[in-house]
């Protein structure tokens, strides 16, 4: 799931438990602060940031910005893929006519 957001200068966006999510800055520039991390991260237009922690992540617009926050992709095993995609569409191959 991707969430696109326009942020005015000085506005904040709070994201909870977003570990492995990707924040891409289309326009503008943002500061990103993660709960439990002493560092802040500057992300200019055209760059991305991968959230490395759960907890609260705050995205602060330095100037008018357009961003996208993409949730991490699920890691599926081959079995999960088969069960979710093929099994519901499969016709039974065993059984008594």
C-alpha cells in the first residue's frame, strides 16, 4: 500500500510501527526522526529513506513537499503464494465422480 501525501512547510506526518516502509520525497525536502534513534535524517527531493525501526516515525517538511510512504512488501514463501493465488482457483483432482 502506498500513501501519497502533500505537506506544507513546517507540517508533520506521524507514522506508527512502519519498520521497512519506504519514504520517497517527490518534491521539497523533509527531516525524518525515528523513535529510539538519536539521529535525524535529511531527505531531499528525488531521494528515499527506509524506516529501520518500529515505534513512532515523524516526517517534518522543511518546505512544501510531496512524499509517498510505501508499506513493506510481504515476504511470501512459494507455499504461501500457491495457497493465496492458485488454491482458490484450482479444481479438485481427487474425489469420487
